[in-house]
C-alpha cells in the first residue's frame, strides 16, 4: 500500500518482530500470511553487531511500517561504530532503518494501534513474557490495540480494554510453547481476529 494511502482503511495487518537478520524466516512469514494491507515490523530486524541488507531491503520494498528495537539501538549507537563500518553494509539501507521511530501510533478501521518493541512505558526494555504480572500495565495504554515484540514469545490477549499482541519471532525461535518454531501474526482490525502462525526455521533442514 503506498504511503499516501489512508491507514484508516487498512483492515488486515501482517505482524513480524525480532527477525534478527533471518531473511529466509521473513520470506516464509510473508508467504504464510497471505494477502495483507500493511506489513508491520516491531523491531530487532537486525542484530546488534550485524546488519542484513536483504532483510532491510525487503521491509523497505514492502513499505513496511518499521520501528526500532534494542538491537538497532546498539547497532546505531556508539558501541556499533565498528559494525556499521564493515564492508558490505548498504549505507542507504542503514540510513533508512536508522530513521525509523522507536514507537508509532496510527488509526486503522477506527481503532488506535500502538507499536512498541518492548513496553508502552518508559524506560523501555523490560521483557514482558506472557505469564508476567507486568502485562497488566498494557491495559493502561492509550490505545485500543498494542503490538509488541522483544520476548520472542507469541501472545494474543485482551488486557482490560486493550487487545495486546506479540507475534513472537520470525527470525530466532525461543518459544518452548510452540516447539521453538518461528512465528508471525495476522490481525483483522475490523473483527479483532488474530491468527498466530508457527513455522519451522527455513535455515534448518
């Protein structure tokens, strides 16, 4: 969907997070999602000291709405100077990624959607796992829907009046509850139906 399109008309959101340079995982997620109106990446598309031209190029080509995670903060921070200087890093793609926000808000089908990598509150960075009591704080967010990543553990749950979704990781499996598979999610904003999709890492035969 072109940038000038009305986001309010978007109904079906494809959601990925924590790709960590795994372009094969991202490609498989996109294939399994099917037709979507908007692709969303909730941060950590790269590693703290490793960049993936292929992952970032694909996100850019798909006109994904991308936010930054802690790994991008490391890569583009003072500690990432040597990593950014390595041969092979596409500087234009790195600049594009660096210019993405840490959080984003938009309206889709009349619902306020908030994108964060870890938490809606500051300081950000806490790992809020599905069993964490801190998940209750997501219900305080000034939004109808909160999408977050960071934990590599999928979740779709209503917390108070807020629908909270974590797609898990499309790049580095850590969720024992789905057999340590990769995962992504598709959200129909109109019906608030969430489809969590598990799949094996394509890099592992």
